[in-house]
C-alpha cells in the first residue's frame, strides 16, 4: 500500500524499533489503549498480543479496510475520522494513548489531548526529533519555549529514543523520536486560570531574544517583577516552569489586563 502524502504517512517497518516501542508502552491485559493513526498495524498487532482489545482512530479509509481484513473485529474498534474533530471526552476512556503521529499536526494532536484535563492517560508518541526536543527541553536550552512550558506543566516528559529515517517507508527527511508524557498529579503550585497561563507563556516568548520586562511592557512593571522575585532583564528561555506559574497566579489574582 502506497503512503499518502496528504495524511503525512510514514509507515514504521523496522521490527527492532517496533519491539523497543512495545517494551516502552508495556501493554497489559487490563489496559484500555487508544492508537492514533495505526496505518498498516505495525504497532497495533504486537499490542494485541498483550491486550484483549484496542481502539484506533484512522482517517484513511484504505487503512481502515486493511485493518478490518487483518484483525478480528472483536479485538479492535476503528473510528474512521480526523482525530482533531473528536470530542475531548473521548480521550478520558483510555489509560494509554499511543501513535506514530503525522508530523504536520503532531503538536495540535498533543495539545488537544493535553487540554482534556480529565484524561489521566500516559501518552506514547512518535514525533519529529525537533518537536521531541522542544517538548522535553529544560530552561536555558535553545529548544526551550512555549511548547516546553505548557506540556511540562501538565506532564513529566521524556525523550525515550530516536529513530532514523530508514525505520520508515517512505523515509522521512528528518530523524524521529519516541516520547512518553505522563500526566502530573498537582496538589500544590497550580495555575488558577488555564487561559491566562497560555497568555503569560505566549507573551513571555513573543520576542524570544527580548527581556521579560520588554515582552510584558505595559502589562507588568518594576514593582510587579520585584513582587514576583524575577529579574526584569531575564529572558523567558531562562525561567523555570515554576516562575511561569507564579506569573499566572499573580496576574490572575490581581486581575491584570493583557490587552492594554
């Protein structure tokens, strides 16, 4: 079956990396697993050797036909639709969500699941290496930015291993990486308002080479930075996630307007 560019398909064909992925996912009989973009079933079939049933979301009708022909219908439930159009509540049914994500919408998919706040699922995704590095980057790393802060607030994020282009057909032009996101159970040091948190992060990184004071011009002032114990000449890329939580709490509690 020829891969379709419009769906961003790169089929995993290397059994060595399939085995590594299955080892990391560690599927158990009691797991309720969702796979996004199963394609030809490279990961689906090995998972089904460990669990009784799997649910998958597959947008390509040709892939759906192949999965239906290869897998006992009692062992698989196939949702033939765009993952981005699925209701958020859907994701709360699963304790593990896995997938070889199309690179062009991988970030959108991850953020959609992230914002399903009632979901406690562990996420295991194949993404472009550059995206994996942004997700897992620490402060003062060149890859550290908005995506790092948002996802690391909600998850413990790990880059587990890299996959070369030769592990796929057709071969992508970039190296891939397999990541794990385990949702954090926060009892303290929490954000108050999710929308304000995103606004804080967006504003802080709006001009990456500028200082925090510059990016929050007309929003936060010298006394605010003193109250927050943040040096106004620091840049966003040097601040730990805890500082962004503090800023969100501060602007929310003080009803500070971002749209001055």
